[in-house]
């Protein structure tokens, strides 16, 4: 059993390497292709003879070596020589690659080309998800979209201070006020920050402080990854083994039970408080979180019971925590690789906070002049309490356009160059007449859009963190020029929360630390392209901004 409550051990880091994030599922699975080789009974090239097979380099058995040497150069050469659609043998799979905005849009936009069928072909995903939830098990089940839409987006302003608080607690605990502090695994801090923030949004502030809840939020993804690897026997029968094992011995069941027991207590307490308030004719405001929203809407969503509801919640946790953690880790590595941007990003946060203070002052003065309040003291405890003027509110976070652009540029730069595998449910004709035949797997040539100057602006090979400022290209937009979250009807519904959290994490880090450095600079490039983001090859060095807070002035430097 892997614990995450202490400093991560080497064995844990090994597990982090094999963990499969569901949201970025196939990108990571493709990345881990060698481990999953042969784990699929489906997939393969399109059988359309007009789609060329890129010849394999002499001496190689597959395209992997050429791809690994320089994926962008390789994919560009394939596209230039063989056209926008071509077949490759990479990641121990036979894949049809689709290039350019027109065909990639068709790949993501056609319901007969299925992302989840492809995930299922590699991992027996459908059997797995049916083993943790009792209802809504149709492969095209829209339930997760509805839950996210109902519970997250309308409440972002309420979640913001809670996300900030949880993340700040983790930063203060693990990094604290420091000078040249060497952190061997910054991903550990990112994991704790993300899990705590997500736990608050999913289950409320009280449960988000409980270690067993945080552990489940972190560990469920690793258990899923482990399960895939443990049951992988590199044989055609392995997929069947997976299907059997998921049903019989699913380690994720224990997380469902942990979350269920904790949730039942808190939900009962809330119910009791509501009943009591009703008895005394008082108003009771239910805490806002996903668990509460799922409970209140249980019959609308068709959940069978609390265990079923928690199974659904766990699947969402699987989609959220690891994916967002990887993005937060990457952000830290990119700060370390491009330290010259830390000051401009810090100044942007300060300007947004100054603006908020000025706006609040104006509102307070207006209320005083109108006689709505008689003194400043009356603002205490309200949104206009001067104590909140420098809080990272939702409004402030939305103003951080440079940070948002920085995040989007890390997505653009880092995403795997072959991404978004889709399995054809039936023959699908692309607009150039080529067909992705039934049972074939097609993937997007990401280089053709993420490194395309018409779509991204100049010098796409360069990391230019502010390239999207003023261009209305928010990091949370899912479109053909930003495939991180997929696109079309199935585009990640959690991307608004994910980007909000990543921007908050960035704002907190640059506000607290003026110097962030990659210790072993020779490993910088490797860190920038590490899409699992969990085992940084080099430690990161942090130095705090400003003087040590008064409360800490007698404490030793961490
Ligand atoms: C940086 C973090 C994240 C990344 C990179 C990411 C990426 C993705 C991708 C690539 C897909 C597949 C899209 C497609 O089929 O075209 C997806 C689906 C999904 N994501 Fe995310 N995701 C992230 C965070 C989240 C969060 C925070 C949540 C929930 C709050 C979430 C919930 C989901 C769900 C429910 C789906 C399935 C949608 C469907 O099949 O229709 N994701 N995500």
C-alpha cells in the first residue's frame, strides 16, 4: 500500500511514473505505450489503401526511434512527404495520424470516432467504470458533464478563496519562508496543493483537511495506474484479464468506501443543521461543493444510492487530480526554466490587487456618501471588508492575463505531439475522401496545429509565455489550436476549474517566491517536455520574497 502522507519514497515515484491520468488518458497511455503494448484487442491502421504508410527507417522495427529523436521534425517530414493523413507504427500500436486544423476538427468532432472506446480498448475502461458505479454506465454517458456544469462553473467565485487557502496552507507547510531551499520533488508539493484544493471543491473545507481524504484523492489515480500495469501480461488475453479483475478485485472500491463514510457523516451534520434552522425559523445556507450538489440532484442524475454517487464522484476525481497536478508541476518547472518572467508575473498580481483595493475603496466611499452605512466598521465581515482587499478573488484571478497566457503556452509547448486517440465505431470519411475504417485508431498530429505559425503566431519553436496576451485565447479554451483539453462535444468539462486552479497556484508561487531555479540546468529541456510531470529529473531551488513574516522571525530558515 502506498502512502502519500510523508516525503515521497523512490517506490512511490516509480508508481507516479506509471500512473495513468484519465483525463489526458490516451496521451499518457500513448506515452506509456511500451508498458501497455499488446493490451488491446482493437485498434490498428485504417484499411483505406489510399492512406500511405510512412516507410520505417532502415535498421528500425517501428517509427518510435525516429519519433523520439525529434517528434516535431519527424511529424513535419511525414506530413510534407505523405500528406495530412498517414499511418505510423509507434507506441507499439498501428495508428492513423491526422494533420492540420481541418482534419483534426473532423477527428474530434465525429461521434463515430470515439475517445472513450479507444481508452476502453487499451484499459478496459468501461468494465472498470462499471465496477465503481452502478448507474449511468452507457459509454456515452453525459452524467459527468452535467455534474461539472451544475456544480462547478456557477460557483467558481465561492470556490476561489477556499482553493487559495488550501493551496497556501500546503505551500507554507512544505516550502515556507526560505532561502535557497532545495526541493527534490516539486511535484510532491504540486500534488498536495492540487489534491487539497480539489478535495475542498468536491467535499467541502472540513473534509479537505482530513488526511485520509487527501490520500484517497491522490492515490486513486495511482491505484488505477498500478492496476493497469499489474494486470498487464503483454498478451492478447490481458484485456480479458483486466475485465475480469476490475469486476472482482478493484482497489478503487476502498476509496469509494472511504469517501462514502466521510461524506455520510458530513451530509448528516448538514441535514441536522438545516432541520434545526428550520425549527427556529432561521435561514440555513448549505455549504457549496460537488458532493452536496450531487446529493441534492441524486434523482435527476439517477444515482442508485450513496455508494453509486461516490463511485461517480471518484471517477471525476480520477479525471481531475492527476491531470491538474501535472499542470501545476509543469508550471513550477517552467518558472524555474524561465526565471526572467517571475517578476512580470508578480507585478501583474500586484496590479490586480491594487486595482481591487481601489475599486473596493470607491464602493465603500459610495456607500458611505449615500448613507447606506455610517462608518467603515460596518464593512467588517462583508465582501467589502478592507481585510479582503488583497485577497486573490475570482475577479483578480480573471485579470491575470499574463499568467493565463503563461499557462496556455506551457500547454502548447508541452503536450504530446501525437494525442487524442479515437477508435472508429464505423467507417468515417474525412472531407478529403480518405476513410478511417471501422476498428482503426486515429490520432491528431499535434505538431501540425500547436506549432503552426498561422494558428499560434511567430516562432512557434520558442517558448513565448506572453504570446496569447490580448488575443482572447484563454488557456481554458478547447479548440483546434489548443488540444490539451480535447475539443468538440466531449471536450473536458473540468477545464475551467483546472485552469482557474493552475492560475491560482502560479499567482501564489510568484507572490511568495522571487527566485525559482532548476538546480541541474542540463536537465531543463527534459523537464519542459515531461508530460507526466511527476518525477522531475532535477531538484528546484526556492527563495522567498521579502522579509520573513513577523510570526516566523525567530524560526530558523527552512
Ligand atoms: C489540466 C487538467 C486537465 C486536463 C489536461 C484534462 C484533459 C482532458 C481531455 C484531453 C479529455 C478528453 C476530451 C475529448 O474526448 O476530446 C478530458 C475529458 C474529461 N475531463 Fe478533463 N482534464 C483536466 C482536468 C479535469 C477536471 C478538473 C475535471 C473535473 C472537474 C475533468 C473532467 C473530465 C471529464 C468528466 C471528462 C470526460 C468527458 C467526456 O467523455 O465527455 N477534467 N479531459
